């Protein structure tokens, strides 16, 4: 029981540090992101939590994850127009998207660019950047 409380404390702390008012639903969603490293989609978060939180809706999960992304409490990874997933690990790191099975993998040993403060390129202010690779993961290659 204390293990779950520690996760909820960490989730609450992350929300407060990012200027987000904690609620039961926000804490549970943040806790999920911080303890599941699968880069879940809105649907995956909803499906995992809807039994635990009876009042949870897909719209609430969508809006909450957007809020987390806007406040830098989580990363929103836009793979393409059909796949957007979220990562509770906000430090700069590289992601890999498998075009065969669709999973997103962290490449922690790969150098990730760190965005300097107030970055402007040709007069354009840069607010965020993402780096991810696309290809076929090792598991899928073994079965082909």
C-alpha cells in the first residue's frame, strides 16, 4: 500500500512543480505515465484507468494529457497524424518507432539534442523539439 502512495506522491509533486493543480484524475494519469514506460496513447491510458476511476472519460484523458504536455509535465510524441503517444520521462532522450508493431522504445544511450533557452532560428522562436527514429525493432526483425 505504501508503494502506491509513494507513486501518487511523486505524481502530485510533478504536477505541482509544473504548475498544474492536482486532482484525483490528474494524479492517477500522471502516476500511470510515471510507472508505465510503454509510451501510451490516450486510448491506452483510458483503458487502463477507466475501471479504477468510474467517472473517467476519454475526453478527460485527452485534455489532461494535452495539459501535461503544455506544462512540460509529460512529453507528447507525435509519430504521425494517426499516432500520438505520451511519455512521463521528460528529460531529453531519443525515441524509436517500429513501423511493424507500432511500439515506441526509449534509446537512452543515444545522444539527444538539448534545446537552449530562447532558441531562435532565422527569426522563428523554437518552443520544443523532438527526435525519434523510425524503422523495424529487433523483435520484429527476429520474426521476419
